[in-house]
C-alpha cells in the first residue's frame, strides 16, 4: 500500500526532517534489501518455462535447479544480477544431437559468491559477435544485454536443417568449474519464493534503467503506475510527468514514489525537492518499500544518475529499441577493449548532474581528449576529433574518466 498512514502527519514529519537537514544533518546512504535475481530477458515480456527443477535433463548436482525458458531465436538475454563475466563460448554454429555438446553461453560471477549460466545462445553472424556479446572480465549491471537466444549445442528437437529446440537454459550455480558446476536454488524478484512451473508463463521486470513506482511494496506494485527514467530522461522535476490519482494529480509524479527499481550495479540519488534539492538518499539497488527509508514515502521530487552512461548506438540506443550495449561509469576505465561497451564503440552518452566525463582517443588516457559536462549527447558525430574514421568522436573512445565535480 502506498499511503499506510495519515498523509498530513506523514508530510509534517517529512517537513520536520527537512528542517533537520537544513540545519546540517549529513546525507546518508541507507542500505536497501540485498539485490536479488531478475528473470533473464527484457522487461515486460512473458516467457514460458519448458523445463523446471528436478525434471527431465535437470537432474544431478549440476542441473537440478536449472530452468529452461522458451525464447524463440534471437531474443535479448539480460543478466539477472550485476557481476563479472567469468566464462564465454561463442564458437558453436548449430544445434547438435550429442548430449555432451556444450552450446554457446555465458557465465557471470556475482558478489554473493554465486554465478549464473546462460546457455544455447545464438551463433556469430558474418563472423561478428551476435549471440554472445560479452568477453571474459566484463563487468555488467543488472539488465545488461549479454547475448541473444538460440539453439546451439545439445537441444531437442534438433532438425537436420539446424532448426528446432530454441530456448534459454538458465542455471544459478556455484562459482568455478565453468560452464557447469553445483546448481543452486534461485528465486526471482518478480515472483519471490516461487518455484516456477513448467508450462506456465512469467513476466520479466528486468529493467536496465530506473523505474519509480507509485505503490509499494514490490513486486506487486509493478502492475500499478510506473515512471520510467532512462539515463537521458529529465530527472530534475517530477512535476513534468503526469500521473493519475494520488494526493495532487495536477502536480505530476512529484511526491508520489513509494518504491524504486534500480538495476544492481547502477548508482542513483533520490531527492526530496525538485532540482536535486532537499534531503538526499543514495541507492545502488532496488528498494521495495520507501516508507521505511529516510527519504520517505511520497516524498521524492527529483532523481539523478550518479555517473556517466556510454551507449553503443546513436540516441542512447533508442534507434534499436534499447536492444544494444550500454555501460555505466563512475571512475576511470583505462582500457575500454576490456569493458562491456568495448573499444571504439561509444556513439552517444549521458553525463549525470554535477558529473564530468573525459573521453580519450587511446588507451591509458592518451591521445586526443573530449571533455563534456552534465547533459545528454545523443550523437558523438557532432563533436570533432580529427582522429580517424569520419573525423568525429563517433566510435573513437578507448579510455574514459568519469568524475563528480559538484556535491
């Protein structure tokens, strides 16, 4: 429930808290719930479980808690939780009837000591990465696109023409022993405590961006009113975003959020006042219930991403419906070939409030430089570089420095 108590009393308490902040109370960073696991495909899509726990081929130590999800060919696969890529395989070209054949896949290690496996991904196209979009050592935020579904390796059926058996094999497992190691039970944030049933369909909420939620607690409140705040969205004044109902519908989303979805691995700050003013609280993962946080229930008026986003395509990947690489930075990356976004791949970017970014032509912070302050930059072709290609900064960055330059 969004407003569980007297709204007047709540706002009076909030006002008094604002006075304390004005008198010098420090900004706090309150730890929210430990980040969980989201269903591993793009948000707002329903997918069906074709094989669940301890059934069919999902038996034995390494497979007993795996899920098979019916994803047709070339569906975006997204990481269920932030982590570091520990293993990939992208050399398979087709399905096989060999039960020992390992398909194309990715293993991601997580900070809780476990890992997730994404298997049977699509093959390369024209020799270029397609089914597997990451390399070992890449750090990825929750919701990052790590590949596309396919049917490589052992699947059933596998027809002579190489079709059939399309699905995503997902396993939550121990770290080490890639690609297969001890399977561990997993419960998804969208359906907490549920064991997913074969034949049933489930809805992903694996957003790769911040979503403000009008009601709480999650996950049920995802079905209510949502405010999607992508990196390029205005976050300085929630009054500009319309909302139905609430205490002041004419005031938009101002003072309406009761929960916030933040992809694990991304940092944001919520503010009690517009224009990044008033009480501030930091979040690095989803908080299902803002009423028990210092920033409070129905008291958020603005939000900023605390860092810099790089995008693989123009217009912040909107031209490909956001189905492409995007990476979040809060410091120095001296060798982008090792990063998820890759070398010479950045085409657009956003710089958060009171942040600054320096792009470098070469690794280790060398070569020509482009310094950009707070704002949105949808097309790096608009910035002259004189460093090859079309002479612009499009697809030219090999290292980056993101730095906060204000409070």
